[in-house]
């Protein structure tokens, strides 16, 4: 954490309190250098150990077009889950062949959109394969399959995407059937994919997934006669949210993953495929914070600091019970001296950012920085309680750019229509 002579939190080279004053709160502040550092750290850890390696940034974590541009500039590809994400990625400058569309329960028109945009399609069900084959010329479409390897992990039950309870992917036992159908239909089969979950800080589930996925690839390769160009092990690389949590040792993890990957590729005669990973959180998670202002201090049966953001702005604590570290941006040097609940401004009891958080003595007007808010925060925001969404600024050293304007009250009416009969006062 950087603190200046005024005792204020510094983001890049910019005073967070000045940002809050200039751009108002709630405000997402994103540090460009951190995104680039995170990307390079994870890229280099794998790339130096295995040359045929690519990152597909899981842009559901944060699709701001400026962030997409930064990752395009770094040489990343994209994991997209919807036509909207494909569209944003194309506008940001990604080439169709750098985008893998991994949809879940997709409609035919969404498949058509993917085909027309020329991206690779990662198929999630046999139903999707059959429907896709009817609306394209399979010989022109590159595909892979998302397989559920019965390995799952994640920071919360909602974030485990492998295993028997998961709605994602094709069951292991159906992998051979899916690939042979695709082959018979004439598709260009490129790869095999899995994604086991999100927010994983322990290496072992990743190693189990590599082990399981390569084993499935072997069976498919032998029984269907397919040579895989890539094996995609998904994302899920966790970040520490609590100060005492250790960071994921990415060097060590990359070393272990590559060891198992190479060993299995040799053992199973899979040749020398590309290895893809799809990190989202690891790249952008710690690169942003949410600045929010305390407007109410109150003691009822507990002590509360009420702020001008809510779970419509940042939902992770309400949705998963997630911890986000909080720094009092204008008192960044002060020692914690009281336990207090940090409450949002929505009419919901669950709208609490933290309970019993130890912080310096809070006063109305203080600026709180809710840390590690780069992944799954703005992208999961809403207008619930008819509260406009906040602005986002990008900081690069001492430069600040608005990358999303604050919504205003008028935006709440966007796309809404009053039927004419109600306008004239009829029933
Ligand atoms: N690939 C696929 C197919 C995914 O579904 C996901 C995340 C990722 C990659 C990237 O996972 P990451 O590296 O970011 O962990 N909203 C939740 C996380 C949901 C993740 C959904 N899928 C949260 O705030 O914790």
C-alpha cells in the first residue's frame, strides 16, 4: 500500500482522496500498471517453461473496453461467454481467432452470432453441437468441447464449476460420443477444455484437472482419431483478499502444471499441443478499488458506518460472503481502534460490506477504499433500488482517464416505455 505525506492512500501516483473529490463517489479506480504486471507475471511463469502457451483473458471478470484494450496490447486472447463479450472483444481489437466462445445454455441466434463473427466455439452440450451443425457449414467452424472432468474447486459453492452438481460441460463418459459426432458432422476440431472453478489458491485441484483432462483427451484421440491443437485448462487462479492470506505462488504453480502437462502429453501420445489458460481474477482482481464515502455514522444496537455504495455497486460480500479489505483512504496511516459494520445504501439487510471490521475511528465524510475490486465487481453491478451505476477511472502513473462515465438518474429510464393509453390517463 502506498501512502503520501498527507496520510492518503495513493493509487498509481494519484491521491485517492483527490480522485474521490474530483470524480465523486462511488468510483471504481483501476491501476493500469497492475493489470500489465499481473498479466506478465502469469504469462512469463508458464511461457518460459512451455513455449506453446497462450492466455485467454476471462473477460467476464471485467469487460471495460479500456481494460480489454490493455490486454489486447499485452498479446492476450479472450475467453468470451456471450455475444456481448464477443462483440466487445472485437471492438477492442481482438481477432476472431483469438476469441474462444464458451457459452452455457446458448440460443441458436447466439450460435449464429458466434459463427458469423468467426470465433472458435467451445461446445457445452450435445444439444448445442446438433443445433450448431444445422446453422453453419461445419467445415468452416472451429470447435472444442468443454468437458466436466469431475474435478471441482472454488472459494464458494457457487464458484465450483466441475463435479457432479455442476451445470457446465459434457460428462466425461460422453466425451468420445461428442467428439465422434462432431467429426462425423465435419467440424474442424481444435481442442478440449475444462474450467473447474474460481478463486482457487491451492495447486492440487489444477493438477488433478490437468491429469483428468489429458486422460480424457487420450481416450478421445485414440478412439476418435483426433489430434488436439490445444488443451485449455480454464481459469480459477485465486488472489488473496485478506491481508494475512498468502499469494498464489504462480512460479511454483506453473512449474507443477507444466510438469504434469508435459508428462501426460508424452505418456498419452498427445504430441505437443498448445496449453491455454483462462485467468480473469488473477489479472484484474487486485488492480482496482471502489472508493465510497461515509455519509452516516450511527449507533443503534451495533455501530454502523453507512456509505454511498451498495451491493448493486459491489455484490461479492452479499453474494458469496466474500471478504474485501477496506482502507480509510484519508486516514491510511492511522491505526485501527474500533470495530464497526460497513453498510451499503440499499433497502436490504444483506447490504453489508463488512461486519466488525477493525478500522481507524470513522467520521462522516471519510473515504473508504474497498480493495481488490477489479474482478466480478463492476461487471456484476446493477441499478437495483434505482441507483445509477458508478463511474470508472483508469490510472496510469500520474495520469487519470475516465473510462466509464457515471450513470445519471435519467439513465434509469433508458429503454422504458409508457404505453400511450397510460399517457393519456386511460386504463
Ligand atoms: N473460464 C471459464 C469458462 C469461466 O467460467 C471462468 C469464470 C473463468 C475462466 C475465469 O475464472 P477466474 O480466473 O476469474 O477465477 N463471480 C464470481 C466468480 C465467477 C467465475 C465464473 N467463471 C466471484 O466473484 O468470485
